[in-house]
């Protein structure tokens, strides 16, 4: 069985390095496995509906300094480990 990377237990902050982890059927799957830097963080009310605290966080990312024109949810991102 393959280990599935998990998102961080705490919100990411500007400057964190993360890897985008999306399923094959996701409309934005072309970004899967890209290593990016968080450049902006915003919060909304999704966690009020799901009752999961981290669902309120969305992130804007940059790949090699180039901004990706999408917002990614917390659960779409995994922390980059030193060995990655």
C-alpha cells in the first residue's frame, strides 16, 4: 500500500515550501507534484460548514517565482521534507 502524503497539522504561512498533491481526476491535476512557495494566505468560512479548522485556509502559490493563478486549499498541499 502506498503512503499518501498528509497536509500539515497547522496552517501554512507565507514563505513555506509545499508540494501540491491533487488526484488524477482533479481539474487542476496539471499542478500535481509541483513544489511551490506560499505567497499569500486567506481565510473563509468553509470550516464553519465542515467543522474542520484547517478547511478555512486557502493559499496562493508561486513556482520558481512565477505566481500560479489559482487558490489551493490546505488539504491540497503537503509540507516539503528535507529529503524531498
